[in-house]
C-alpha cells in the first residue's frame, strides 16, 4: 500500500522530538497551574492540563490528513485562502470579543479561537505560492513592493486588534521566505536595518518631541520597559522582573517540580502561557531550560534540512516559512522571559497553554512532514 511507504518515509527524529516537547509541556503546565488553576473551583486542579491534552489530540487528528494529502494541492486554493484569511481577520474586528485589552478572539459555541494564529499558516501557504510565481524576479527593491503589500494587508488588520506580536511574526515569516526565494541578503539587511533606525528615531521623537505614533501608551510601555523594568516595578515592569527572579533562582538544577516559589505562589503572572519558560528555569534550572532549548534546536534543524531537501521551490518556501515562524516564536518568547526582549505576548510553540496556538503549530509541523515525505515522487 502506498500509505505504508509514506509512513516509512516520515522524519521520525522530528516526530519523536515534538512528542517529547509536548509531554514536557504537559508536565510544566501541570506544575504551573495545579495550585492557582481557575479550574480548581470545580475541584480539578489539573483542568488546564486536561484541556491542553484535548487540544493536542485534536491537533494530531488534524495533522494526519495534512500529511497524507500532497502539499502541491494547496496551489489550487491559494487565492481562496488569502481572501478567506482577510475575511477571518476582519470578522475579529466585528464579531470578536475583547480580553486583556485586545479584540483577538472569536467564540463559536463552547470553543474560543484566535484567528490570527490560523492566519500565520495561511500566510505561509499563500506567500509561498506568491513567491514561487516570482522566482528569479526579486533582486531589486521595487520587485519586493508587491510582497510587502501582500503581507501588509493582513498585517495591518492584525495590528488593529491590536496584536503586535503576531504582526512581528508576519514580518519574520516574510523576510525568511524572501531570502529563501532568492532576494539579495544585502537588500533584505538594508531594509531591516533601515526599518530599525526609522523606528528608533520615531520612538525618540515621540518621547522627546511628542510626535504621534500609532500605538497606545500601554503598548509603547510594554515595548520599551525591558530596557529598565525597575523604573515601573509595580506596573509594566512587574512581569519581567518576576520572570528574571524565577529563572535566576533556579540555578543549575532548579528548585524541583511543583516547588517554584514564583510560580506556585502566583508571583509570576500568566505562568502557563507567555511566561511558561520561566517556570522551566525556576523549577528545573539551567539543565531543564537547556534541555528544552536543545529539543527546539533539533526541530528547527530538521526543518531546515527538510527545506534544503524539498523537491521544488514551493516545498522549500513552505518549510522555510514554518521554520521562520517557529524560530521567531522561540527567540522572542525566551528573550522576553529572560528580560532581553520586549513583552509582545508571543507564546512558546508547542509548550505554552493555548488551543489555537497548539492546533496551528501541529498543523505547521504536519505540512513540514508533508514536504519531507514528498521530497521524492511516491508511487501509489
């Protein structure tokens, strides 16, 4: 049977590593929430773990057909997917509900999902097709303008929510895929460098000259407080300070599972989502944090290998887009918890609690495996 041959061709190094990360995440979520879990009101201190396990099972169920159907099929539906993506993001602004100062979620019956997470997958698929059509024609700045517009529309809709973290993920995906599609590295670096300089000057002018900036004051504070969190240690800097205390107190071997003072006594906010890496650092120390980062390195490395071995440009771009997404999430989340990057609300992939994030990350990895198993033509 053809499917048996396909199963033999799976990247089991990647699969086993992902399974280990998922098991690790359930253990840490259990430790982070068993005392303070809101589910404990119903007598279930492990409610978050149960829900996360359900999302993992659903993600695996969705991932299986994604692996089986050849990724080239996506090319037939990219225009529809792009339009659907825009409709989905607009619907958040109309039908979505507000939580934690942002309108990012839509409720369908008992399920609550975050469309911007699914948007990342759609952007990778549609942008890969868009760049495939322009292969060899990305050498000049004016050649990149259509690419910026392609990503800019959904990015703007995401910014309006506001969801700065996802908007930055879109940019990371875009630049990673542009480099893989043949855009000159010097041109990309000059654009990124110019953008950083422009933003820095704009921020300086805002704080010193009162120049308008399209961000709320609390968003600006969150973006800049990492430079000196102690200047507002009871407000915007509180999250970062508690995270640094948690990681620093873990030492080499950590305080032990279920024994972290910052997480167990609820000093560390949202310890099961954005700051879950801090729980790893506090309770399992440098060894536990390094082990988790090693597993993430293996996933990213295997993703790059899959990109290099893909049989066509579309497959390569799909893999690079997924690797860019995962890498950006990992670097920003870990950097945020360590206090060297702004707090942008970017979750740790496959590890932070969250249904939409878990589903879309497993879908992304399924696409990666799809590219791998179809690197050679299979005879069914």
